[in-house]
C-alpha cells in the first residue's frame, strides 16, 4: 500500500506516527491537510509524555476480571493499598477501557482499539472511541491511491459490563466510488443526555478541519458549533458544565513554533463563545458546582494541573508543580482532583486531596491511584460518584444575563 496522505489515529493510544514528545518539542503543525487531534493535544502539553506508553499490546484478562494488586504484566492495572476514593474512575490502558474503584479494577473492553472514555451523567454508560482497520481509495493529483485507514467509531457500553458495545456513528466517509474517513474524538455526553460533544471533521474531511461539533444520537447527525477556528489547528477537549448551560473547549493556536492552546467558553443557549483564558491552558474540567475549573497549564518546562476561576479564567491555585502532570478530572464530591502523571517512561493516575474553603484550598495528600501501570497518555480519566454518596452541592452560577442571540450550532 502507498503511504496515507495524512495519518489516522493510531489504535487507541499508540503512536500516531509523529515521533516521541520526550524532547519537549513545541508543535510545528503543517497547514497541509488536517491536524491530528491526538498529536495536537500532547504536543501542546510541551511535556515529556512519550507516545506509545501502554500502547497496542492488546490482550487483557477480559471484562470483569479482578486484577487488584496483582503483579503487573502489560495488561494489568495495579491498585496500591493506600488508594482511597469514592465512586469509580474510567480510563484507557493498552487501548482498552478500564474502570477503577478504590480497591478493585476491571477491564471493560479487550480489543486494544479503544480510547477517550467518559461517563454518562447517570453512570449507566461509558462513551468512547473505537478504531477499526480498513482500506480506503482516494484521488490525489489525478491518481487514485489505496490507503490503510484506522476508522474511528463513536461507541457506548454499559458501565456494569452487562451488555455489548453499541456503535452510534462511524467515521467512514464515502464520496462516489471513493472511501476515506473523518475524525471522531473526545466524546462527552451532555448532562441531559440529548447530544454528544465531540471534535470532528465530519461530514466531509475534504472541506473542514477538526472542530467542535454536536452529535445527535436520535437523528444520527453531526452539527458544527458556529465558533472561530485558527486555520487548520482546530479544537479539542470539550467539557460540559454540570448544568449543561456552558461548554468549555480548547481553541488550538500557535505562537511561532510553540503551541498556544486557549480555553474557550461556549454559551449553549446563545450559540456564542468567548475566550476564558490566555494562551497556555487546555484540558479543562469543571468542579461539581461549576464555579471552578481544573486545567492543564503548559510551559517550556512541561505541564502542571491548576485551578481556574470558572467565570474569569483567572488562575487561583496550583495543584502540581512537577512539570509532569496533565489531564485533570474533578471529583464529583468536590474534594479532590485526579490527573495523569509520568515518572520515567510510565504514566499513572494520581489524586490530590483538597481541603479548605475555595479558593483558599490546601492539599492534604497526593495519592498514587495506580502503580507502574502504563496508562494511555492521550486518554484522560473521567470520574463518577452515585448521587446517594455525594454531599449537597451548590447550584452552578447563573448564565450570563445578556439576551440570547440568534446564533446556534449549524449543520
């Protein structure tokens, strides 16, 4: 086969064919073709996060297998004895979806081609991206070439492992007798369950870049959000506020040879957005009350987890100071932030326990939730706690008072 015109997502968290990030190289993205969303995410981290950690070993012990505190071959997550948290955290390792509680872990999928899981708000479903190897034919410069494709599929599976995965959408793209594929990345179901925020170049990768879109599971259709985009650099990291009134996302940019990601806030009612932060922040995660945001802050030295004001974007608190942490997720109980961390060449999950009244937090302890487990670095964690285990949570702040405009997501 000839070399593809543009690389496709690797099999759920493995190498995307661009080389390691271990040299802290800033992203120098070509303006030809579409941006690789996974590459954008991790090059923008500016961090020593190598592709392929936990990569495509496949295999696994099968759904429901209890691998707690077992000596770790590549398909096992090791839970330390001191790990303690409420609820369950979902993440990816070796291209498989895992769910961890404070004393156990089970493997939900086992094909080695899955990534970017997130919970439904009721805790019944895990939404994720599955890739399927396929072959495409596409005309380039007057000649029809054959391409090896990894076609993304938008999936969901019962979180309790009681049912089979369900495909909601496929990235396979047909135009006449030609076949190619478009991206589907980072699915996050809205709090009311009516639509899924993704980043995608659907429905025609010839005509758009990877941008914020909404997928309607009932109509099986994508609709682009009518928001700005910096050339072909696109968007990433959608995140709903718990009340569904706002959606955060990252607008990718560039400052010379350095990435310049910036968190934006999308007003769902008005269909408009504004910059929430200056360049240098990505991977936002709302606090349960919607007043604060955990995010990854990038620098020339690496990446750390910080807390921002949910209205102004002002940085309030630094959770880590090691230049090797990213992809935060806030505990639904509001008392901690879990995040990915790299030591040497291995990615694991950590938890910073918060105390004190916001914004004057302090960190009581930072726990290792996994040990030498090699989680997939380009697939952040997500956290669910059943309602009966949650403390009373203040309502999110009211939406902006300005009158709604006619702008809305457009197909």
